[in-house]
C-alpha cells in the first residue's frame, strides 16, 4: 500500500449502531469505533508485526496486507466470508470458554479498565470453521464539545468554499459554451455589410461574437435568413424580366414614321437611334419604312430598378 487510506462506515452490532473508521497505511493500522447514542469512542493502533502475530496465534496466518483487505471487505460488507463483531471483555471470555470447553471467568468489576475496553472481532468463515481475529480497543472517552464545535465550523467553511468553487466552475462552463456557440457563426457579408470591417451589427469590437446574448443571436440568424430569401426573390424576378423582355430579331413590328418634306430623317430621331443602339454602327441603307426604335437594354433596366428601390428605402 502507498499513501494512507481512510475508510468510514456505519455498522450495527449487538450493542447498537456504531461508526467504524479505518486508517490503512503501509505497515500500520488504526481502528476507531464510536457509538451513535453515547458518542463514546474506542481507538487502537496496530503495526504489521502485531497483526501477523495475532493471526499466527489463531492458527490461520495472514499477512498484514491480506488482513487489511479482509477488514475492509468486512466493513463494506462486500464479502460473505468475513464479518465484524464488537464485544466487551466479558463477551470475549465467554467466547473463549465455549471454544475450549472451560468454565468462564467472572466478569471484571466496573472500575477495571477491562470493563471499558472493547474488542473489534474480524470473523473469517470457512467451510467447516470460523476464525476470530480480536483487535483490542482501549476506551478513548467522549469528544470534547469545544473540539466538536471547532470541527463543525471548519467543515462548514470547507463546504462553503466547495460550493462556491462549483458555482464558479458552472458559470465558467456556461460562458465557454456560449463563446463556442457564437464563435462558430462567422459573418457572411463583406465590407460595408455586417462584417467587422464594415461596422454594423458586429461593430468591429474585440470578441464581438463572444458577447452576443442568445436572443440577439437568434434575431441575427432570422434576419440573415430573411435577407437570403430577399436576394433569391430579386434574382428570380430579374431572370423573369430578362426572359420576358428579350424577343427574337425581326418579329417586332417597326413603327412607321413620317418623313420630312425634304425626305431626310429628323435630327432628334437620328440621335435617339444612335443612343439606343449602344454604340453600334448605323445600317448602311436605312429602310424605306423609317428608322428602328431603340432596343431594350436589360442592364439599364436593372440599374434603374435598383435605383428606384434604394430611393424608396431611403424615403421609408
């Protein structure tokens, strides 16, 4: 065994319920028994040589480590082959006399130290026999009330510190969880949008995503979804406008225009035709029916539509 091990458990004997405490070290054993009703205590310390000599006298030798393991199993009641008993000196003499078949000795007087002594018996049950290993425990008295109050105060302070530490650990874990949740959602717009460089919702502050509250985060996600739907709607509308306005060449009727008495086209009509053709060279021979009307420009239409939408949003 390495460092000392401490074990405590409640055990019910024939004399009532008791608390049994064990301190197991490499070559030493400390046993303490305390009565629940009277708070009387019995305490004993044993080294490895005493334990091995005790087991040798019973006729069933056990090494110190094995004996400690048996004692621990009996206290935790994890094995049916070992158990514990708490006897007085008179009970122990009666047990000895029954075993050897002799007459029991008279009990000691109440003033004798033997009457206040207790014996913790480790009972090892084998197939055809029961071996008893008695551990003598001198009477240690009752605990000092002042010491008990001091112990209770120290335990309360330690409990308060543990509760405060656990509360801080929970808060730290919650903060880390919120930071992870918000940190995994990077901005999706470039400059001038919601990104850190363009200000806006993120504001460019250090750790902006880490300071978001859950409600603000949900609102931002909902706004993002609405904007994405708006972009899809505008894209579909633009594609529909392009399909609807685009007509094959030669199918649109050409309006007839009146010629001037001199037979020449008006100057304004020539300029309008030249501006609507987007810089294309005029036809070599104008048609006798008159000049062509300006062609539809999708790019100019989309730009004009976006300009009108921006003006409407600014007015709102």
